[in-house]
C-alpha cells in the first residue's frame, strides 16, 4: 500500500513540475525569415524567438572560409522586460494588425518574407511581411505605425545580429 501511495505522489509531482516547466517555457513570440532569389540571407532562418521566462534566441551568421555559418545567439530578458513585451503584444495596437503586408514596390529578383507569430491563450496571431521596405515612397501607406513599433521591438531584441529584415534598422526605427 505504501508503495502504491509513493508512486501516486511521484506521478502527481512530475505532472505538476512538468506543467510549471511548460509554463516557464511558453512561447511569446516567434519570427521566421525566408529569403529566396537574390536575397541575403538565403533560406529559412530563425529571426527571433522569445519565451515567457525571458529567454531570447535568434539566428546569426559568421563567415567561415568561403561560406556563411549560421548559429543561434541567446540572451535573457528581465521579468520587467518580459512583462512590457507581453503587454505590447497583447495590446490593441498589435492585435489589430493585418495578417499580411505585401511589398509596396514589387521586387524583381528576390523575396524576403518575415512571418511573426504571437502566441496567446485566446487567439494566436500570425503576421506576414513581404519585402519590408520602410524607405519606399509608399511606406507610410503600406505600414501602419503599430507594425513599425512591433518590428522595432523585434530588431532591438536581436542585439549584435549581422543581418536584419532591412540593411539598416537605425534609418527607420527611431523610437
């Protein structure tokens, strides 16, 4: 009888610990980049991943001889930073963003898609930004301020990254 009771207690503890671990590892935001044609970087890359426990991951590149080598950088946000980011992601500005933002100026030789996925208990949200071009003369028509704010937050979390969704975020991300 004591053996059965001990097994039951162990099972309950492992289930509750597993639930607590899953909560601390919950995904808040993930962004994937896909570059095709004359895009740089080529292929699919982890642009950013942020967890509710503050872990941040994003892919970066380094030159190894004649080829590029990709690796994952890691960082950690404070509890206050996670709370602020979560509040922004769950706020009305982000929730009302469109599902897709096409290129204001169709490219001839490449495509860069940035897919941002926001995890929420009530309704997950996915936003596709194709060939983000904030320097375009039609940028103000193509991109609402809320999208620019979100992309600026994403760029700031990718500290030291050697590639971005545009060549120079400091030109369009002045917030």
